[in-house]
C-alpha cells in the first residue's frame, strides 16, 4: 500500500518514538522495534534517522565507585587510575532495548557504514552505555558493545571524529577496559594508526561537539522537560519543576553522573533567544547551580564541573560560542553571595584543571581558559572579573592561586570593595530584568504532565538560592594521614588519640589537652592550619544531623554542647579578651572555619545554649573579625544561611538571640528576615510571633521597617504573609509604613494589599492615611481604595469627611504647582485632584444602593462646591454626577438665603481658569480657599488649620 517511499510511515514512527514510547505496552514496543529492524533490512531511505531516534530512548546514567577519581583524575595521563562500578538504568526494558538496537547495528553493519552520522551517533551512544553494563551478568552484553565501538573507531575514525571534543571525554571514562586502553594509547601516542588525517588529540579537543551528540543521551521526555524549564518557567517558580525532575530522573545513586549529560546539554544545546534572556524566564546558570548542589559524591561533582568547563579548555573565539562558556561564569557570579562554597569550588577547579588536564597541552589549556575569560569581558557578560576573583569571601589560598593564574583579571577598576552581587546584572544580555509587563508572557497553564496541579502564573521576582539536598552519609574513618606527620610529637600523639578513641568523654579530655598545648608560649603557630585540618576531619561527624535536641530542656541543652569541638568555645568564654591565649584560640577557630563553615552557627548555638556562655554572645563578633571574612554582617549572614539550609528548627531557636544581640546587623536589611520566612512553617511562625509579643524578639524598628516591607514585595506569597504577620505582632504604628501604599500595584502585590486592608479597617483614619489611600492610581478592577473608604464611611463618617474636605481643598490648586513637583526629589506618585475625584465617584457608585449618608455631609458638599468652582469643563462633564450632589446642596442653601443668589450661581458660569473662586455663601470657606490660593507656599500646619476651619458655618 506504500506509495511515497515510506515517508508517512517514517514520520509516524518518529512521532511515536518521540512522544509515546514510554506509554507503549510491551507487545507494542516489541512490534515497533521489529518494524524498525525490517525498515533497516529493506534499506528504506530515512530509516537511519528512525534508528537514531530509537537509540535516544535507551536511558543511560552511570556511577563511579572510587573516591580516588576525584577531580583531578580528569587528567588524561591518569585515566588508568579510573575504576567504575555498574550503574545506570539497567532495568529489563532498558537492557532489552539496548541489546536489540545493538543487534540491528551489528547485523546491518554494511548499511550502518553508509551513514557517517549514524556511525558517530552509535559510537557516542554505546560508549556512554558501556559503563552501565559492568556487573558479571551483563559482561557478555558489554563485550559486544566494546567490540562494536572499537571496530567503528578503528575502521571509521574520521567519521567518529565529527563528534568533536566530547569523544575524548567519553573515551576517557571507559579507558580502563583493556581493548579501550589500547585504543586510548594509540589516540595519545600513535594517532596515525587510527587515520592518516588524524594529527593528534589536540586536533580532536579543539573541535566543538555538535548539538546532535550532546542531545542524543537525553531521552525525548527528559529533553522536553529541560527545554520547558528553560523557556517557560519563571525564575522563582522553578522549585516544583526541579523537585519533579529530581524524583523522575535524579533520585537514584546510579543517576549521579546523568548530571554531566544534562550540564553538557544545557551549555551546548540550550541557547535562549535574546527575548528569553531579557525576560524573567529561569536562566541556564540557575539550573546548573541546582544540579551542582544535588551531586552527592565527589566523583559526580568532579565530572559535573568538568562538563561545565569542558568548552573553556580549548576555547577559540572564532569557532566557539559565548553561549557555551557563559553558564559557568554566571553560576560563579550569582552564587558568590547566596552560596559562596559553589563559587569557591568552581574557581578552584578552573585553576587546577589547567596543569592537571593533560600536562603536554598545559599551554593550550591555559590559553583556552584565558580566551574564555577575555571573551566574557569583551561580550560584557560580566563588566569586571576582579569582584569575582578577588572577593573577600574566598579563602586566602584560593585568591592567591587566582592572582597567580590570572593576574590580568584580578585588578579592580576601582578601589577594591565588596560587591553586592544581587545588584549586579550581566551587561551584555541584561539577563534577568524582572519588571516586565504581564502581557509579555503566555498565560497558558504550565505543567509537566496531566496530573500536575495548576501553576499559579503570577511571576515572583526572587534572587535564586541554592538549596543543598540532604545527603545520606556513610560514615567512613577519618583520614588525617596527609596532615598528622606535619605536627610536632606532643600534638601528633593527642590527635592520634582522638582518631583511635570513640568515647565522647575521652575525646573531650584529649581536646582540652590539645587546647592547653596551643596556649603554651612556645607553640608553633605555623602548625595551626595543619591542626585545624586534622580536627575538621576527625570531628566531621559532629557537624551532621540536627544540633538542637528534640525536646528542649536545660539538661538536654547542656548535653548537646558537650562535644569535643565545644571545648574550644568553652575555653574562649572563660578567658578575658586581653588574654594572649584568646587571640590564639580565635586563630584556631578561624582556621577551622575555613575547613568546616558550619562551625560558625555551632558557635552561635553554644553561646545561646550553654550556661557557661551566659552573657557572652559578643564573643561571636570577635570570632567574625578573626575570620578571613573579617566582617560581622557578612559572617553572620553566611552562618545563618548555612543554618537555614541544615536545620530550620535551630534557625528559629537562634533568631531571638541574633536579633537582640546584633540589632545593627539584623534590622537594617531584609536579608536575614527573608532567610527565616523562606523556610518556616505556620507553627514556627506562630512561635516567633509569640516571642515578639512577649518582648523576647524585635524584628522591626521604625527607621527601617518601611524599607524592609518594600523589599519583601518581591518574595513568595507565604514569605510575604509571614512577614506581615510578624510586623503586625509588633506595636509599630501603621502610619509608619502607610507610604508603602504608593509602591503597591493591585495585580502584582495582592499579599501586601490584603494585609494592609485588614489592618486599616481596624484604624481610625488619619489625614495621612486617607491621603495615601487616595493617592493610589485609579483602576476599575482595583477595589482597595473604594473598599476601605466605604468601611470608614460607615464607621467614621465625620472624621473621613473632614479629611477628604481638607485634602480636596489643598490639592485643588495642585496643577499650578506641577513645576515644583517635577523638580521634587520624590519618585513616588503624587496625590492629584483627578485621582481623588475618581475614587470619590467610585465610592459614590458603591454607596448608591446603601443607606449611607456620607455624601450628604456638609464638609464633603462644601469641598465639592469648591472644586467645581475652579475645575475645567472637561472635569465638570466627567464628574457631573458627583458635582450634582453639590448643586443639590447649593439649591437648598439658596432657598434659605435668597440674598446670596447671585454669588451662589456665579461659580458655575465661571471658567476653570479663574484665579480665585469667590463664594460669599460661606465666608469662612471663601476666606480659607482665598488664603490657600494666594499663599501656595504656606506651611502645612497653616493650610491644614484653615481647611479644617472652613466648615465653621
């Protein structure tokens, strides 16, 4: 029946493979593979494309089994030291598919050799799968895969050459296998045996890998989800999608090195358009940062870093793309503030990979990295590299290494100061400016699968933060061999005692002896760093798990601070700061802090929980100044961030003390507050509110609360609600923060508006409150102003009437002052007469069916008369229904006072340009308005008195 060369059949099969393969029943799957085999046998044109699509469905993820492979086993010379254990997706379905596709490729070898792309794709796929099949029962399959790859590589090497530099990366992984090792040696030392056109490994390493190969090891489903995240998910809303991806693909130990494939794919394939780059779509660096934090083994982390920097090593600006190297620099840049450990480890890797990747090509690797950094500067991805390479948050050794390797990029263009990373934006791409109009985005529900809950499309602007996943630790013996021999005999003896002993009490006794040795006058301070390395390794178990006891009692708290490392804290607490030993112990803590950053919040916990440390919280400030950071605020924020990531209960426990002991560091910005509200649950929120109300905790003060609430407008919904609840638990007058109303947009800030609305309804309206409420821009859908005015009109009608009258009369002459307002330094919206009339008209309509006499009050009617007398004809027409209320009032006054007829009618016949309205009806009101118009620069107090006094008649 086929009449088009199987074209329709091939299109349909490709569609099934890409979109429906995972849902096929076993029989259908078997039939589909049979059909592909028959198409290949028949030599149908286009069958190679179908076969490559089928290969893409073979899921692959491998794991390494040896810690000695850590980073610098990426060296091409030390590849023989690599060893791997079986892993990956070795389910029966996946093995069946891998075996059947291999049979097709082997049986139809002659047909395969006709397509250079199929040769290269097959080699790339099976080199990647070989490592999955290392268990004894899978060795026959692995041997067939090895023979297949070796055969193609030796027979058709130049067709495999089109893979590019990633071929070296994959061969390196399997080079322990004997046949592969022989090929590896030829690749390094006898390139001509593989092909006369092949000049050596440098030729391969300088060839950029095609996107087709980087994409082929992600299943279509995985690729679809990743592309969705990088094109549709907004920055700040990514957590649910990352969690989904984690559960689906990254939850097993075998999936660790799938991160390499994902990172290579993101760097080499996902190149967003300028429109996406300038929007608030989740950036590539944020996904890579998340993938790095989910690595739970050193080997996986090492390979992930190599995948990230792989295009840097032989980067050529003429052939390579800035988009391949941009993610690495942006991960480091954006991680510096929220997660400096990531930046530090990436910078360290970048430095060490230069001499270690392949010593014979060290010069070329150095040039490649230099080219990358230079091109990053040229393209203005970052304006300067000095704030990254010479940042105080990096330890001294790393900064020194960066200065040695990259002196050209370490000179700051201005006096070196700590850069606030959250304020820096990559200049070339203007990457993530988030204040876009809602209409820029497609509001279609964004979901991964049919059973996902609906996505709330309201974008939240939020600095990305990495959340370290909890690891399942396997306790291993401490390895202090590299350090212990550098200690003098007395210290060495006691450190070895710590290593052998298991009893906590014994450990504490030995630790006290070590402290005593340190405090002796002849102690060699050069040993401090080595000793700190030993202690950090020996006590690493103390920094795992929860610090705070499950049940908090005096006894449980004291027991929790009886760890050997706490002996250092206790000795410091017992010393005077002018004691010579005090600074020595601080130096030891500072060295420990570099090896084990968690020691910072453990010190804070000890100072709060231990009776021996009562009243000694200021000791933390001395510690902060002794660290490499040298700054209390930075140190405190980093330690609280580490605490937030490890133990939320402890964060809440420490909060009251931190705020009371360090008010200048905690109350001046919203950084710490955001850390807290980002992770607490409703019970912890209620607990903090109780602390506030009992006087144990102050989280806001009048001089900074408004600024912090404005900062919170970019936070997520629960974080904002929690912030407002904590604010309301304080006794800060609402008038302090009422100016925030001018920052709130009804579509973007519903959390703040709803909290303010509920609070305002409990307040008596002051003139300032009414002014701020009326100064909101009028939108028909925005009911905030109308609803609070209606409530006040029902509860405080007289007071509200007086305030509205005063504001109407004051602002009636606002157009004449426009020039002075334009030159004002205020950037906020000003209260205008038109806004007030719009809100009042909306209130009139809202009250039209209610039994409310608000608009029959004399002050309101007098004010409307006053405005009507001086406004232009356009406004009279637009607000004619509102002004008609004043006319009714005017008519009633005529009947009682006919002698005032002429003056009473005159304002309506007078044009809005009249300089001073004359109204003899109400002499006091007239005099008040005349005074207001003739003295526009009078003090606020005078104007207020005259306006309020104008209702005396």
